[in-house]
C-alpha cells in the first residue's frame, strides 16, 4: 500500500473488487501516444477552469 494520494481520480481497488475491472496506471500514455491532442485537451480544460474562477 502506498501513502501517496490517488492523483488520477480512479479508485483502482474499488474497480477490481466491485466490478472486476482490470485497470492500468498509465499516466504518461496520452502524451506519448497523442501529444498534440493531449496538449489541446489540457489547454482547453485549464482555460475553462480559469474562466470559471
């Protein structure tokens, strides 16, 4: 068990126990596979957060 908080918004233990859902922790995958699209999505989300505050 790790002491780090869940930074990705996924409860991996719950997914496995309740739904039998197999998950992987691949934080860098979007940036490695589709860096332009991942960057656009992040930029759009950050802009919307700034505008709403």
